[in-house]
C-alpha cells in the first residue's frame, strides 16, 4: 500500500504521512492530531492501533517538544505549557483536570441554587396562601327562616 493510498483511506495529508514515515518532525502536527493520525494509519495498514500508540507515545511527545519552541509565532505561554508537559497529558490521557470540569461544576451549582430557590418558594408559598373555605350554598328564604328559628331556640 502506498502512502498516497493510505492518505486517501485515512483522509490524512500525504505530507503528514511522509513525515511520519521519514521521521521528519518539522512536518508533524500537534500531538492531539498526530495521535489520531497514527491511529488511522495503523488501522489502514492492518496494525493494532493501541499497540502502535503505546510504542510511539514517547516519540510523539519528543517530536512535539523539539518542534514547538522553534515554530514562528509561538507564544511563551504555549511553550510554558509544553515545558510542563500539559500537551502530553492531554494527548496521552494522564489524570489531568478536564477543560470541561469547571463548566460542569458551574452547572451543578446553578442547578443546586435553582432547586434551593424553588424549595424555599414552595415552602413559603404554602404558609402565606389564604385558607380556602368551602362556600355555603345560599338557602331559599323560607328554608333560611326555619334554620334561623331553630338556631334561636338552641341558643
């Protein structure tokens, strides 16, 4: 299978595949993309992708660290993140705080606050609600007179 055929199957650029084959670190993308490319390449040529990724983890990390600081326009902040190994932790699935973590906790806090507000509103709403009394049907005048007469006797 040629590199061009693999590029068609995997939808990975031929330039990147050639760089992978030749070990040209300057042509490799960020580790997040590179990991996916390596996985797709392994599947296309019939190799276990998990085994290949396990074997090339160190190479991918070293390739990114050696190229990233010399890239034009790279900021000192992104280089500091690379020096700390943040990119490799995200790439290789080490235990790191997810970028979605704080957002999920905010959602939980908002839902908790809404629940507490609703509970307080329902509790206070039942205390302040006017008592409902059943309406007495009006009696016809002749019946009302009889009821009043009986009521005056029993008092």
